[in-house]
C-alpha cells in the first residue's frame, strides 16, 4: 500500500503551489499510480513523486514528464514552471544587495548564462556571429571547447537568442532518449510517453514530431534543437543501444530531405574521440564543427564591465586589468573569474566593484576553494563525512580525459543529514539542486578545490566500485529484478584496498 502524500501548505510559496498544481493534474487524470506514470515517461517513481512533494522546485524536464504522464498541456506546464522558477529565484536573492532597484548579481558565478540572461552576456559577439552564419548554411553543427571556456553560455545566451524562433535546449543525462521525447512532445503537443515508445521503435520518427510542432509556422521556420553537454551521452548513459538510437534520432531530424530542424551539439573537446564510436556522427562533423577558444583582452574587458554598467555600477580599472592578466592565457579560468566577480559584486563599495573586494573573495586562484572551504568549515563532524561521501559521487571519472561532473538522482545520496549539507553547498552556488537530481555547478570546482581533489584521489577505486554496483542495481530493476541478472559466485569481488561504499537499495 503506497504511503499517502504529505499535506501541502495552502499558503506556501511558488514551489508549493506548483506541487499542488501537479497533484491536482494527477487527480484529474484519475490518480494513476506513480509506477504507472513512471512506465509512461521513463522516469523513476521516486523522481516523479518528489516533483509533487513541494520540498524543492523540480527540474523543467521532470515537471514536463509528470505533466505528460497525466496528459497535461505541456506548454502550460512549462509556463507554470518558469513562473515558479522566476519567483523562487527572486526570493532567494540577497535582500541587502539593492542597487537601482536591482538585487541580482549581473555575474552568474559558476552557473551558465541562459537565454533569458542574453542582455548580460557580453564579449562573445565574434564567435556567436560565426555560429549563426554556420547554421544558416547547414542543419547540423557541433561546438567544441575545453572545460571552462564558456561553451554552454555561448550557445544558450548568445546563439539561441540570435537565431530566434522555436527552440529546444536540453542536456542528455543518463537517459537521452527520454529527454528528447519530453522536449519534442512539448514542441509537437503530443503525449511524451507515447512519443518515447515510438522513438524506441524507430528513432527517425523524431523528424515527424518536429514537423508536427511546426504545422502552423511559416514554411521557412525551423526548430532549433540544442543538446548541451553532449559528452553526457558517453559519460553517463550506460546503455550503448540508447546512445546509438539517440544519435540516429538527432541526425534524422537534420538530414531528412524535407527536414525542418537544425541540430547543435555542444561538447567538451577532450571527448572528441568518443564521436568516432558512431561513424555517421563522425561523418557529420566533417565540415560542421566550431572550436571555441579563450577570450581576447578586449572581449574580457567587455564581459567584465558591461554587465555591471547595466546594473548602474562600475568596475574599478585595476580590477579589470587584474582579471584580464589572470584569465587571458587560461581559458579554463573563466568560471573561476566569474565566481570571484560574483563574490566581489556582493562586496562592492557603493556602485563600485573593487579590486579589494575581488582579492578578499580569493581572486581567480582561490575564490572557489575559499567558498567551498567556508561551507565545509561550517559543518559539524557528521555533516563533513556526509559532504565527502556525497560530493565524490557527483564526479564521473574520466578514462583518458578529465573527470567531469555527474548528475545523480537524490535517492542515490541516502546519507545522514544530506538535505542540510546539500542546501548549504547550494546556497553558495557550488552545486545545483533539482527536486530529483543533484550536480556540481561546474567542473571548475573539481579542479580548484584541493580538498575535493584529494578525496577523489584517495577514494577512486572504491568510488568506481560504488558506481558499477549502482548501475548494476538500476539495470537489475529495469530487468524486472530477474534473479539471473544478479552478480554471483566469483564473478564479482570487492576491491582489495578499502571497504565497499554503501549502495542504496533500488526502490
């Protein structure tokens, strides 16, 4: 017998109101069981039930999947989610940072610039113009660059607004076909569960969903499909067949003779070799790739000074010169500088963002580490142990490439006091919390925080074992808990060094 959902506060904030709306939608649909809903949209029971708990704002993808499982209007639920997100963000801003009626920092820190942040995105005009020019000539484009160079921001806050028109932007995650189905279903106005079934049977049917959503659009209007952090397809999706189907669906959308989609992939350059695992994808790259490098001194000055000017503030000349000197030859340092600038903004003197404030935050070299250490120092002994166990699980180990962040289900972090620990790191914008997922805000944290780096070096073998067992448990559940699919006999052994990590039993 499933446990009843806890009552919601009828006077609660935007997250609570969104959760209440989801519960009402489910009730109107005949109150289907969460297992039934999960089967329709390929999300876990825990993920969908958490979306309507009212504890945290679910991701847009999960909200749309919940709505799709209950035959809701996906466009309406996207609107409702964005409104809840806007109100939640406004409530979370520093109330003491008032300046010309604006409280929000114009610098995102480790977060990515989004399309709605386009007015604050400066310094990348040349590369954005090149991306737009390429897209006018072809229907497929891959954008590469080293970690920390700002690929996601260029694509989301630069290219997407410049191209205009209908757009779908998502990251593939562990189940890229489900993510594609949810977003195409919203575009086409069809149930996501049904579309996912169709795509599993024939991935090329993605083109049909694209055309369905453009029935009322002018003949020259195309759907822009942006897959950000495409390397997740290789790093977090454990099913080779699903990876192949995902690639087939993406290529079908932009290669069909009468196709009406333009597909853009953004990926870390150190994962380039993985594209060779899919010959058709490799062939598509032949004349359709752009490599993003670091910013010039002129571009850096614009990126530093113009956002502050829009908030009625100025950046001290000495600070501008310092950032240019620290970042110009180190493109991977951009997120470090962005984080330090955000901290300097909150330390500004009147309307001036100063070098002293920037240095107090730790500058490029130490801002992230200083912030992370400050959060860690504020934890008690038990919380510190929980933080270590949780943070190392948010990293996917690179095989011949740099480690990358890993988006994990909250259920995988079943640790003592985990909610309080995650909240404290999230307030510092070091991690990003969805209702159902947790991830590091940027890979820069992995490189810049010595303590985390030491943990990863010490725990590497045990963490690999934990990761393999977790994926095996999830696979076992997907096979209807078939006893024959369990590890047995001598086919599985714990590492010789270290003790096994705790693996949360599957629901």
